């Protein structure tokens, strides 16, 4: 990986690198889970196929532009005070920390998906609080509503994206800013008091939550779940993205257990049934879920009308 380092503080001067892996790498599919909808102000795919992301690194804000060069190579250009630190962590973001060499699923659907998608990676952003806030916003509400809340709050309280970022992109605010967002602004963004309290409470202990990056999965989950309002589902959603945990299973998801059952057994499962059925796939249970989703093999019949979007601003 070759790096051209910009002078300190020169946000307009990019840091360039080409990451070359020794195994296949599917950039767009691997990082798709990091975005919260097409209008996410911190994650954007442009018409030329480039993937743009913003983040707040310990050293400062960063905007990056990622493009796939070939089957094993990705070009990264980053701007901002956090650019060098971001580039240093790029291998983790691209899933180099988590190989699937010991993943050998027996189910023919999973085996075929794994064969066809050897480049599917589990990204590791290393930014725990940034992954936690949108996960909290997604608790027990329709995804459309959660994405709208995230977009409104990051646009209002985030900072301008450094460099030539696409219009509307912002850097997610730091924990101290989330702590000071007034309750009525959460309300205007469609966030009910329970979720807003959870975000503010987590912001108070954000430094301790960031320490989970260096912990074993069980210890990290326990630390995350120590925050009132953060349960197994939310902790798993954070572990998948910030910690790159290929085994983190989102137990409690409204659709997941049924999808796994229909896709692999031709019938629905509940959460205990899903956990029991996927047990032989440890430590790759989340990897199996992503393979189903990305390969197009995920199945869940529709039996009724779509869940209504609840507007908490009227509450």
C-alpha cells in the first residue's frame, strides 16, 4: 500500500493510496451495510460508482473516495485532518482482519453463495459511537423513519465534509454534540424520548465504548449492553460494522429469523430457532447472513401490507 501524505491541516490536499489485497475484494457489496439509505449524509455512492464516506477520526474529520480498480485492488483518496489515520486503518475497513478460510457451510445455498462471492468482506470501521447512534435510531421503527432521523440530525449537527465531497455530505457529530442536542430537536427529527435518552446516555460514556475495539466479542457486547437502552440487537448491529464481527447475529430483528428460515429451510423460524440452526456456522453466522443478502438468495414471502411508518413527532 503506497501513501502520498498531505501536509498537516491541509484539508484540500488529498492523501492517496492503493490497497492491494492477496484475495478477492468486493468493495461496494462489502461496505453497503455502512450506509443508511441513498441520502445518508455520511455515506454516498455517486453515478461514477465511487463510494464516498465521512467519519470523525480521533485526529479529526475525514472524507474519503473509494473506487474499485480490479478484483483485488481499491483506490482511496482522503481529505481532512483525519485522512492519514483513516488511510492507516483502511485494511480493516476493507475486511482484511477477517478471512473466511475456515468457513465451509454445508447448506447448498450458502455453499454456492460463498463460492460465487469470495470477495465479500466484513468491514471494520473502528468507530463505535458512529455506528451506535444510527443503530439506536433504528430500534423498533421502520427503516425509512430511522434513516430520515439520521439524515436530519447529522445534517443539522454534523460538520462540513472536508475536500470535494458530493453536495449534502456531512461529518457525523462527536459525542459531546449529541449530548447537547435539545430534546425538542430529537422530537422534530422523529425520535421518541426512549431512543433519544439512549443516545444521550451513550454519548456520556462514548470514550469507554470506543475501547470495545480492542476487546474480545463477548466482552465488547457486555460493555455495549451496559448502556441502558442498548440490547442484544443493537450491540450486534454495532459489532458488525464498527468491530468487524463476522459472527454477530442480530437477534431480535423483525425480519431476520423468518428470512433465514424461508431461505434455508423453506419455512419461517423464530429467534431461538434461528440461533439453534445457525450454531454450527460459528464464528461466521453474520457472514452467512450477508451471503444470503448479497447473493440474492434471501427469501421472505410477503403475507400482508407493509409495516406502517410511525411518526413520533405527533407523540
